[in-house]
């Protein structure tokens, strides 16, 4: 009976009410774990569960709530105790008195007075020098004989077990004794037959025949520690001889060596136990007579079972120790590659962290799996699992820690190298940021200076504006005269500069000009909501050899001003747009530039551009290309307005650069004046209009 006092917990298990006995059973369940404290506590729980098979529990709350009364609890009346405590206490008393058995003799229970008188008579007899009369002289002789038979049976059991079980010395000796179980000498084994013929338990070689025990006897033999000493031993063993295979199976348990399996050792224990118990059973059942029938022989058989169980327990412990030693040896042999790997750390210092990590991963996945498989093929005995758990928890864990430390060391080395690089880069970034900050500060100062200058200029302009307004009317005529004079001078300067630019360009160019003129170029501009819309822009294109360039205006070309580098059309693909006769596209080789979507003012101009571009893409120049290029150049710089193509080409030919090219003013005056007209309409005929593009200087699509 397990009594828990001052119990303050609620008897609940996962929210469900339980009894106090179930609370005790839950407390005796092993918790698991590998620490010494957890193993020791689980061992105590196992011992309590094993030795106290019939157990119960009663929980007692605190007797009183007052601390002062609790200190003087013996002086507190029973009625003043808590009701819960009194209820549990009365239940405990009822259980104890209900389960306790009174003292008995020869099957008759003794009350208190009878027990006192029996004890008094024993004391008086001893004090008077007389031996107490307990039974007859014959009973004492039978008891002495049974005692001797008990000692002989125990010695016989020990001798049989010692002869049939080879002790463990070393792993090498264990492997050398492999033939002990099969080729052991049978002369040392005593043949127990007693003239029973075919019904004997043993054959003429001393081997145990195949026997079939009653179910209750098989259950009794399977109990080792919890065997009831008072169980009836007058059982009958039914002997049945089997065929040669059964006899060979019976001979397999004649001898064994440590370590061995728990089942094999138990079979050896049962064999030796039956050999030793047979004579004892005959004496107890035959000589004791009525005393044996009354249960007197159970005491000797119980003592025999207790003695052989203790001896067998020592062999079990030896077997467990031998199994542990042998399994450790097997694990040591199987783990030598891993041990040798860690014994040579200098060979792994040059490896990277990733290589060490992969080696550790291979060790955990492949090597340990192979060790596990090979180990359980060679492991013997009850300690195989315990030895492997010890090996994993100590050796393998230590090796993994060492491998991990090596990997971490290599990793930290690499991390430090990267940190050094990062620090160097951080210093460079800091220097660059400092320079950028200084430049920003300088820029801010310059901006402030410029703003201050602008304000001062505005103030000066405001002060001068009042004076200039008074003289504005007077100077108007004079200013108009000066402007006209400047325009004339500018046209002359532009004409001279254009001629100088064109002469320099023709002298320095490696390729003769092929074609030039205004084309409409498609440009994708971002629209509202992230969508893109097509925007058409008029640009001045120049094809010079395999180089295709475009400018915002013709003036930019003449002044050689462009933000766009020349594009190489070698290998490009020029395709006609059959939907719009005047349109065509240029796709560059290897996608070096974005494709061009172009639109000429007429089909004839388009065909001229397509032929020239295809010739340049093929790397060849036609004989007429030069003439066309001169004509196109002259037509591009001509002063005729946007009109008929043939008339423009005939009237605006540039003859070898001998004539002066038209000036900027003449070009502007001859441009297509379509500012108030409709924009570019996308259609299939050549009569579609070319509207203004908003280019620099009000440039329009010029005639080819």
C-alpha cells in the first residue's frame, strides 16, 4: 500500500478523472532519457513495479489548513481534521483490515490470544532448556533429507550450468571457441534415465528429448524473478520423442558460450533446472507423504527455485557484461576508419568547409548505415542494443562533434577572409561616399552661387528694364536693321561652315556617301498605366558605307551634332511592310541595336532606301549608288518645298559639291509648312501627310 500524504494535486490525466491507483501506475511508468539521473529514477520505478506486483495507492490531503495546528497535529482532535482527510484515512484503514491475513498454523487461523499463548509456550520451553515440540521425529528426519536433497539439487544445477556454459575471456577467445557449442565432449554429461525406457526425459547420450509441457508449466518456466514459491510442483511432464530433426534441435542447447542470446541462456537454464530438480521432486513427493500433500514440499521447491534463480541471475549478469564487452569490441573494429580519419587532422586542414561538411554527411548517412548493418549481423547477447546506444551517444557523438568543430574552424577561416574583403570594400565605399559628399557639398555651393548670381542679374535686369523701356521705341527701327544685317551674316557664315564640314567629311570618310534624307522613325513611349504607345518622330538619316546614322535635323548632320552613335548594317535584314507601302523595317545582326520601324514619304523613296540598305548589308555597292548618293545629298539640302518627288530630285541635285549648299534660312523657308495641318496619318497610300514633329528648329520631313 502506497500512501501519499499532503496531496495537493488533482487526480486528472489529460482532463479525465483517474483513481489514486491509476495515479501510482502513471508515476511508476518510465520517463525515458539517457542521463544518469533519469536512468536511476527509471530503475527505481522498475524495481518497485517488479517487487510489488499487487499494489495500491491512497492519497491523503493535509489534515488541517492551519499551520499552527499542523505543527501540533497529535494534539488536534480527530473531529477537527478535514473531512477529505478523514474520508481518505477511513478508506485506507478499511483496505488494510480487509486485505491483511491472520497468522495460521496447519491451515487454522490464529487470533490474538492464540498467538500470544503459542509465543508464551515457545518462550517457556526455551527458558526451561527443553526443545519446543513442533512435529514428530520422522518429520524432522524427512525435513533433513529434503534439506540435503535441496543442497544437492542446487549444486547439481550449478555444476551443469558451469559445464554447459563457457565463460567469456576475450573477443579472440570467443571466436576461437566457435566449435564449443557443436563439438563439446558429452562424456561429462550425466545420463538421467532411471530405467524409464522410451518415456525417459533424456536419451542414451544425455540429450534432452523434445518435451511438451502443460500450458501452466510453460507459463511457470517463463517466470524468473516473479516466480511464486508456493505454486504446486506436483506436475506431470509429458515426454514425446520426436524425429531426428527434433533431437538435433534439442542438442543445440546442450552447450553455449558467453555471450549468447537471452533465449538461448534461458533454454540452458531450464535444461539444467530440470536435470537438478528431478531428484528433489521425487524425494519431496515420495518421502514427505502427507506433509507434501499438505503443502510441506512447496517450501523446498520454492527454496530451490529461489537459489537457482539467483545463480541464473549471476549468469545473466555475466552474459550481459560479456555481451557488452564483445559488442564494444565489434564496434571498435567497425569504427576504425572513422577513428583513423580523426587521428590525422593535418590531412584535412587544407580542405574547405564544404568538403568537410560533405565528408561528415557521408559519414552520418552511408558509413554509419554500413556500421549499423554489419554490427547487428555480428552482435551477440542482450547488451547489443545498449552497446550500440552507448557507442552512438559517446563515440559517434564525439566524432561528429570533432568533425563539426573542424568544419566550423574551416568555415570561420573562410568567414574571416570574407570579412577582411568586406572591410576593405567598406573602406573603399566610405572613401567614395566621402568624395561623393564633398562633391555634393561643392555642387550645393556652386548652385547657391549661381542662384545668387541669378538673383543679382534679375535685380540688375529689373533696374535696367525701366531704362530700356524708355528707349525701346527709339531703338526698334535701329534694332530691326541690325537683326537683318546679322541674319545675312549668319547665313553667309553657315554656308561657309557647311561647306567646310562637308569637305572635311568627304575627305576623311573611308566610305562614299550612299544616301541621306528625312524618314519617319517609330519610338515606343511609355503611356498611362504602364502601357506603351507608339510615337512617330521625323529624323534625318544618313547611310554612309555600312554605317547608318540619324540626326534630329539636317542642320545637326551638317554640324556633325548627334547623340546617337552610327549603326553597322552589315548582315542586317531589311523587310518591306506590305500593309503600309511606304513603311519598312531594319533588323540588325545579333540584335546589336533595337530594330528600326521607318516610313518614307513615297514608295519611290522607300524603294531607294531599301535597295541601298540591302546593298550595304550585303557589303557591296552598286555602280549607281554613288550617283544616287550625290542626288540624295543634294535633294536633302535643296531648298525646294515638299512636293512631287521627281521634280524635287531633278531640281535639287548636288553636283559634286561644287555648288554651295543651301543655308539654314533657305532650308527653313523651303521646308514643308504643315504646322497647322493634320498629323501623320497611318495609311496605305503615298498621299498621307507628314505633320510636324516638334523637332529642334521646327524641322520637317525633307524632300529626297
